């Protein structure tokens, strides 16, 4: 038997991916940019074993067996990595025909808008790559992308861009690292867990419905995101927190505006989420400049970006504004900021 075990971290989008131009290959309508967390914080851990004695491919997620054959994304990831293994001249330690058993665990809530599929598929593809001796390069990101779009960004640390690409086969829809985490070491991310229940409309169906019904989404993809991506790359390069925060918050707001412009609408944020938004704007107003930024994915939980020097003051203000015994309480991930690197 041959085995490999890896961990992959969560990434949180700054410029959001929302909408596909090809559902099957998972090709996006716009570029996206994200920041990857420390693999020790929120991560997926996957073990893959291949053996001559396994009768069929099987998969367990957090201890529960998942249907393998019925999961086209899973199958595509396995096929994709095996194809790359063949293309790399096949320094195979065992025949590709051997079946695999996959066991994956998340150390954070699944499908609650906390990017669990990103870490999960990134981890699956990376672990398969280790098992079959396939190097980490842009081709591998095209495989992770076919598990879950946002997963391709979790193959790299630091700041990462998923380039939309233009070819029909998706070969140029790849993730690239913009800069490693060490580039901006005092950047922190704090996650406010508002609700860890499973979301009503998943990202996949939410964005599909948005592409079909939103009158605003194409404008966003063609007129807004290209400029914002350019500006965010410059902000990251210069470590310009003010520009970084402005773009990040506007991006979050536009994602949720598109979600509301979808018919029937997708409502991901709740009252606590909105009070976090208000809190951040008031906090920045009082500080006299932007000290903190928020972003919300397809769920009610908030992610705050803040520089090291402002963390203690921000945490104290959060505890005051959202006391733990409030009716709708806000939990803090381990009560401390999650380092961005
Ligand atoms: C709001 O990557 O989960 O988190 O490609 O259909 O699996 P699929 O969708 P997924 O969507 C993530 C959407 C988002 C924004 C982002 O991560 O860029």
C-alpha cells in the first residue's frame, strides 16, 4: 500500500469569484484574488491510500462515507491528477489502475461560508499529486479548480490570483501566487463566526442562478473586476492598507448586491453580519483612517483584516460591541486573531 497525507489551508477572497462561464470545467467569468491563511489554523487534512487489494474508490469526509461514483468533481480531480502523472513520464511507484481510499477532515465548519470546499479540494488534489509524484505547478491548479473553483487559490500561500483565462478548454484558467505571506507579515485575519449552520443556497447554485438572472453580474465581471484586480495588486505590492481595505469592503458589498439582484434572491448575510459592517465603518470613522476591513463570502460569518498594531484595540472594541452573552452572539475563532501567514 502507498499513502500520502497533506494539509491545505483556507483562503478568503478579496476580489470575489462569483459566476461561471463553463459549469463543467469550472471556468469563472472574472479574475479573483485571495489571501491564504496559515495551514495550522483553518485547514483540511487528507490521507489518500492506494492499494492493489482495494476493490473500488472510496471517500470519507469527517468520518462519513461519501458517494464516490456519483461525485463528478471528485472523479474529475482523480482523473486529472492521474493524467498529469502520465504526462510527467510516470515515475510511478504503483499502477494507476490501483483503487484509492481517501479520508479528509476539516477543523472548521463545513459549508457555512468558511471556504471549506476550497481547502478540501486543494488538499485532495495536492495529496493525490504527492501520491502520484506530480509537481505543484499551474497545471495542478487547473485540476483543483475543477473540484471547486476557489480551491485552485489554496494551493499557494500568501496572496493569490486566479486568472479567468480565455481558452475554451480552461488551460489558461490558472492560479498564480502574487506574493508570499512574508511580504505582508503584519497582516492578520480575524474570523467572526456568526453562524456555523449549513447555508441555504450553496455557492455553486447561488452563482449559477446569478449568472442566469442578475442584470448586474455581467457589468461587474467586465467593467468592475478588471480595474479592481489591478488596483488590489498594486495595494498588496505597496502594502497600502487603505487601498486594500477600500477595495476589499467594496468587493464584499458588491458580491452581496449581486446575490440580492439574483431572482429569487440569495440572502447570505444576516442582522449580525450587517451590524459587523456598521461596526467596522464606525470604528474606522473614529480611528480617523481605515484600520480594519471586512469581507463576507456566501454566508453570514465575517472576516476582518487588520494590521498587527491595531489588533488589541480592535479586539477590545469587538468584545464591547458584541458581548458573548448577547442574544445573537459572535464567537471568535479561538478568541484571538488568526494570523494571515
Ligand atoms: C463566495 O469555489 O465554493 O467564496 O466553484 O461552484 O465550487 P464552486 O464554488 P466555490 O465558490 C466560492 C465563492 C466565494 C468567493 C470566492 O471564494 O472567490
